[in-house]
C-alpha cells in the first residue's frame, strides 16, 4: 500500500475512534490577522489577509492547513520551517497557517482531508497544487520549486496524459484528484490504471484498487466499498495487499455502524491477526479489536 493510503486509513480510524467532529460554518477569519515571527517565518493566520497580502505584493500563497493534535504538523514547525532555505522562500511567497478545525470554511473550500496539507495557490487563491503530509526541508523546497515552474503539477500530468499516457501517469493523476476531493475524476483515472493491467502485474494496480474502495467509503457508498475491498482480498490473497484490504473493510463496517457490522469488523480483525501476525499494522488491529470488544460505557446523562 502506498504510504499515503495507509496514513489515510490510520488517520480515519483515529478520528473515528476519538469522535473528532468539525464544526460546520465557522468564519473564514480566525485568530490574529498576521502572526508575529514564528521560527523565522511571519505566518499570516487568516485566509482573507493572505489573499490581500498576496495581491498587494503580487505573490503566490502557501497555505499550511493544520490541527492542534497533528504531530506531523508540529514536526513541520520544528524541522522544516526553521530551515534557512524555507525561511528565505517565505520572503517571496505569502506563508499562511490555517487551523482547519477553526476555519472550517477555508478547509472545506480546498477540500482538505488530512493534515498537514500545504496548498500552493496563485494570488487570487486558485490552487496550483498541494503537498500532503510532512516533507524534509530539501524535499519541501524542491517540490515547491517544481510547482512554481509548473512541473509535477496536476496540469503538467494532464499534458503528459495527452501525449504519452502510461499507468504511472494515470495513477499520479488519480491521486492528485483524490487529494483535492474530486472523487469522480479520481475514480476515472484509478479505473484506467486497473483496466490497463487486467492481470494485476503492475505494482500500482493494487494501490489503485484499494484507493477505489477508499473513495467509495469516503462517499459513504458502503455496498460498493465492501464489494471492492472483498475483490481486492480475493485477487491478492496471502499478500500485504490482502492485509490492507482487510483493515479497510473492517474500518468500512465500523463506519457504517449497523447492528451486524460490529461482529463483521471483529471477525476481520481477528482473521487479520491470525493470518498476518507480523504485519506492521498488528498493534493497530489489536487496538481496534479491543475498542470493539470493550466499548467505553455511555456517558451518564447530565455529565
């Protein structure tokens, strides 16, 4: 499974377990207009001010969407944003920090699905491309530089698809659309990957198939997600991909939450632990199994 897909699953399970709920409709303005010097970078802390500053200076914007509980967001602060090269970059681009659980309107505008997500935009806020997750300073700078020169962007890969379509190009396009929450477009390109490899010989095919199931799940299309994950389990029996599909299917049952779903999820986690005892996801499965078998008591009314 690609790293991002595993992180998405574990992050979704974490959020599901803790009951983290975003408050809809919060104002676009949150906190102070412009932050003081933080690690050498003067971050703008609300979206409208970022737009105004970018348009005044004729600069692009890097918006860092974060949450207070996100550990990789904190690592960006202590590792990447203290780098001299990144600090120098902040003098030429408006750097903004947006708490996605406070400014939910802006997070919804850009369809933010995980943290940290860094979105590079033009001065009017139109997206150029985004970075999902933590990057070390050198990789961060290289990625932003590529995006600034329209390399490795969505538009770049669309041009490549027009001239030389490959499984890899379709796979990258699918992920770029998926990261933007454009599920229909993502499904189209993931399905192109699978269609081009009917014998499942390319290493990207299994990830594409898992991603299709995760998109169905994101849309709460449970029946399609169940069928997709079961299809993956059958096609890749005995492999790491089957293990990943089992975890996704267990999460899908937990998310739907009907009366019979808890039993189905428990069975899947138990089967997973028997079949894949040395998996790096064993501790996750044990934790989820314990939560299902020993749910916390409901809070007393009035507490």
